C-alpha cells in the first residue's frame, strides 16, 4: 500500500472521529488552526494527501486512487465511521470518498470547492515553482526571489515555501511537482458519478472566493441532494486559516444539530 502520512490527535478513544484533508500544494499542517478547534470533541485524524507532505509519491493522479489510499489508511486504523472535512483539492477527494463509501461518512463538510471542472488557474504557480532551480539555490530566500518572478502574492509564496526542505545538501519540494503539473487537468476535473451521496453535506464558501459559485448549484445537488451551504464573511479561499474558530463553529453546529 502506498504510504499516506497521518497524525492522530486524541485524548479519549470514546470520542467520535473527524478526518481533515488539505488542498493542493499543501500538507496536514495547513489545517492545524482548524484541527485545534476539534480536539475537545473529536479524535482528529489529519492526513497528507498522496504526492504531498510526507506521503509517498504516486505515478498518476485520480480522485478514485487518492480516495482509495485514504480509505485504506482509515480501514487500517479500524475506524468504522467518521465526519469528513476537505478543503479545495482535499474537498474533491473527500467528495469522492463519500460517494465511494457512504457507510463510512456520517457528515461531509466541503470547504470552498465544488464538484465541477475548473479552469487552469495555477499556470503562474507552476512557472514559479519550475523557476526555482533546486540544484542551484543556497537558501529559502533565493527560492522566494525565483518564485516572485511569477507568483506576485507574498502569502501564496510563503504557503508554497512551507513545502520546501533541505536534505543531504539538496533542496526538495515535499509535493510531487512533476506529477501535479502533468496531471493538472485531472485534478481540475469534475467529480463524476452515477450514484449520488445522500448523506448530510455542508458546503462552506469563503465570501471573497470565486471557487464556490451559485451557478454550480445544479451540479452540487445532482451529486449531493441532501446538501446545504453556508458562507464565512470576510474570508477568501483560505477561510479555515483566516477564521478557524468561526469555521469550526459552523461545522460543529452542522454535525451536532
């Protein structure tokens, strides 16, 4: 089995489980602020997506394969039911997992993503990452300068640089840049299924984000007929980091209503 890196935060085996899945170019650390809101109520399982963080690299991307690998991890931990939270790409993987194994998921929460085809909007990020000559740079600052030629926003650069590490005198990315660029069309694709997930689903939108738009409602309801939506005001795509307490409050109200 391909290794999926994970962390468990639990002070009692009597608590229910919640699984957190991060987005593209990220790692489980990205959801730390949100995870801290759940530890009093849940046993929290955080994962690095395949091809991200400390999880193993794969040969090709598919939502089905990613969902399968995470499902195998959950099964190995003998977890029989959990609430599932996924952000961005992690939200799409979470949707696929819920469709594949509805009996495993008690509640699905999707952060700022829809099950639709998205346009290619990371070309500048890939250009920036490829502009970082890993064999030549001598510091994180040099990597930041190389990135800045294509990625203007400093917060985005700092997010990407969290996955840059130094090992055996070599700089490396923790995410599988080659695969993510090669298969970007696949990870931007819609979630396809003839079978809907009929369990309870909550889609949470960042007010200032354009990832979860009203025109996607038809596709959302086709796959998730028992879904509802909420919006976190004054947040963008990173709503879980910008307002973790409020985001968690909305999630907990949904799960325990």
